[in-house]
């Protein structure tokens, strides 16, 4: 479903769906808590967050989206010759990535080129992990990019190596439920600053510095692993995992704006997510004019104003939450849905700050498209018109395409999934060789 452009008079509708600089890791833990990751087991591969233009990638992408599909339709969709498509299909069949559907061949058709093919979505899986400030999501995806299982666990506190080992154990146990499938890849998306080449990450909210995400998680699985900043991964999911992905127009620029427990932005240029050498930029401390105190010592920083935790704490301080209510944003949502005017007004105020900030960033970057993701936009639809109104008032440029992600409350899951799949979607045959070790 394609959504209408944002306007103040209507709700936003869902959208159809060089290493990074981080500090070096601390000395590894010793003793019984040490994490041993033999170098021979660790295969860290930077994610390729783009719509790849290689023929193999194009054929695989069309088969993943439209299969079962005939070779001549693949040729028409990709613009490649039928001979080129036949060679790519044969190679993908040999690698086990595609399978033929002779049962669907047209009656009277002669020859294998008339037999439809599809991605073999029952043989393999990939594991995606989204490490959030509060919860960690684990997803298992098939090769079409469809999530076949998902679970959330609390993000462990304390020593970063032990926390990563705990997350890895949980992810392995969850993926083991699909024991008939062969795991190919692991992808991790998380906030903070990520070095996708070394798999190291700094996550201030968790107190992580130089955390060996790639080494611990990849070594624990014994599979190739890709690690990405989570908002960049969310932007990539809009390119690679939308339902009609082969129809996505890669031309132009997009701004992806995320808000939940943290806030962040990512940019895409002509079908490729921009991944700055120094790591993703930060909008956490943009001034909003609010009176909220921030850990940086300033007042009115964006994240300290609109994050889930900030909203819940303010609701508690203002007496919106009663004695029997937990101090969580979910409690605020529940009260607002039940008709509490103070809870509704608090969420409208957050929506207004978010809309104003998006408008400012839109005027700064002037992208062709703006996509909004995160539960701050999707969890309470009644506040969405206020995002639209604030955006319209603050932006001085002509109206452009601005939409809410079609992934709803599952943006984190799809971000983790796309990191685990990006290498396959970029160069499927090379990815299979890597997975084979």
C-alpha cells in the first residue's frame, strides 16, 4: 500500500512497505567470565546497505519479492537478457538459493527455462539481533526477508562482554528452534557509534566502550556477522525489505528519522544508505526549548525531551501516573487510550516537538523523501496529526513526500533482519561462499 504524502489535515499513513571511529576495546576479561573467540571463527563482514545493481543481486531480489516467477519475467523486470538471466538462475540454483517449481509450469511448456523459480525459503535462515537501551530483540528470517520468529529479552546490564555473551546465548537458543534450517549469517543492529569493519561499538546508554560485538556474537555463532548502527539499518530496510522492493525507486535522497528510547537520523543517496567514516551523526542534543534536564548537563536536549523514559518520568512527576501505574511509557499510552486528557496532552506535546524537529532537519537537508520510524510515531496514532501540523508550521520548503514507515512497531526487528541479509542481497553467490567458510 502506498501512503499519501503528509499534510496537516490528514494522518500520516504507513509507507508501503572505511571503518567507523570508536575507541579501542578494553583488555579482555580473564578467568571464568572470559569470552574466548578464536580468530578462525570470527568473520566480520561490513553490511552492504544498498540496492545492489549487479545482475545476480537483481535476479535474487526479484525472485525473493515476486517468486515463483519465470525467467522471462525476471529478464523483463531486471532489464537483463534472457541468456544472462539463465546463467544467473543456474548459478543460484546450484548454490541452493533458488529452487524450481515444476509443479507450477505452464501446461504444454517445453524446457526448463519455462519452469518458475523462487527463493528457497525453507532451507536456510539468518539471525538478526537488535540491541536496544532497554530491550534486545532477536529475529529469525528466511531468505525472502520475512520474519519467521521473534522474541524480546531485557538488555543485560553490567560488563559488556558478559552482556554480549548472554545475548548470544539467548539468540542461539532461539534460532535452534528451527533445527531443520541451516543458519547462514548473523546481523546485529544497535545504537551508538559502530565500526562495521571491526565489529566494535560504543553505546553510551549501556556504558559500552569498544564493545566487541562482532567478535563475541560472531564467534559464539561461528557464522559470518555484520554489525550496523541501528538507524542506518532501519533506513536500509526501507530499501530492501518493503513488500514491493523491486519497485522501489533508488533515485534521489531520503531522510529517515527515528524516535523511541533514543533518537537518530540516517540519509540515503540513490539507493544507498550513507555510512559516514566517523560513525553516524547525533541529534540527541538538539535544543528543543523544553525544560528537561539532560545527562550532558544542558537543558532541553531532544532525547531528554522525547524519549520513552523521559515521557514516563515526566508523567510520574506531574502526577499523570497513579500509585498503581508503572513508570513506563506504556502506562502513559494506556491512560491516553482510556481517555486521560493529561496523558493525551503529554503525548501531543512530544509529537509537536518531534514534528518541529523533523521540519527543521527537512529544511536543512532538503531530501526528496522523509520517513518516520519508531514507536514514538506508531504507538499512539491520535498524536500523529500533531506531528503533521508541527512539521507544516516549521518547514519553509514546498511540501515533499513524508511518511511513516510501513513496518509499524517492528522497525527494530526489520533493522536487525536487514543487517543479517544485506550481504546476500548485495552478492548472493559471494555471501554463500563466505557462509560456507
